[in-house]
C-alpha cells in the first residue's frame, strides 16, 4: 500500500484549509463579484449630508440579483441613525446593507457627516450573474447628498451618483465613476476587484505543486547519495 509522505499530507491539509476558507460563510459564491470601494470626501469634510445606496432593475423583466454592502469604515465621518429604507432594502451602517432588485426602487438613505473618506465591500450576486437571461439589467449606485437630501455632491453624473455598478443582461458587471466637478476630472470613487474563491484555490494548487516538487527533489537527492 502506498504510504503518503508527511510533506504531501501537510500539502493536502493546506489545500483542504484553502477550500474551507473559500467556501466559508464570508466568502463569495461562484457567479458573484466583489469589489472594494473607496470614496474620498475630503473636499466636503465636516459637512453634514446623506449617503444614498440604491439597487434597481431596469425593468420588471430583469433577473433577480442582490447587492450587499459590508465592512463599512470611515476616516473622520460620523453616521446618523437610523437609516431610511425604501423597497426591498434592509440594514443600517456600519452594519451590512442588503438591497434586492425585486421592486422598482430599493434604497438605503443614511445621514452622515463627511470625513476624509469612507470605504466598503460591495458584493453583487444572484440569478442575474449565475444564469443570466433577462431582457434588462440592474444598477447599483452610491450617491453623496447635502444635508437636505436634495443636491448631489462631488459628481457630474446627471443621476447624481459617484459610482454606478451595472449588472448587464449578459451577467457581466460594468463599473462607472464620474468626475467630481466641471473643473476637476478626478472621480472621488475608486474601485478594485476582490479575487473570487476560485483564484484562492488555484493559488493553493500552485503551493501544492511547489511543495510536491520540493519533496521529490529532496527525496531524489537522498537517493542519489553514495556512502563511503
């Protein structure tokens, strides 16, 4: 019977742990996408206002999808409670927000005194990404408003958002950011992709390959030694 070398056993355990991490409750399911979003609010630091998060379908024929906001953190900002919820939306910052595109208008509106910046993790998931096939997409948007909740801030987008994530009918996602003013073309929002669990597993397989190669090389070196 083949006896697994100790290093191979450790390598298999490493892969097992990677799979467990990838499939854990905080991970992203296959067919979903995750982004780290940062919004610089330094130009309006100290100003009272409102944060607005929306996730709305283009029409009733859009495939079901969910936008989740987690890990909200702010540098110098102060949240006001509670949030105002509209449609199929739940949660309140700094906790998780969940917005489903099941109604025409799904919104979380929360008072906020702006600091230097804030960031959060955005996850888009659901049938629209897993098995797309609808005739219209859905859009997630983040907007900054003044204290009255009327005037959008730091954007030239006609819809008032600093960031839009469009879930297309093909299941792909298009990220849009907008110049903060007519005289400043730099967007205040920046977005970076978070690797999916599949990438972590591929990384684990690479580690396994390196360990196995090192074990074989070490064993071959010992076998080739000649004792005098």
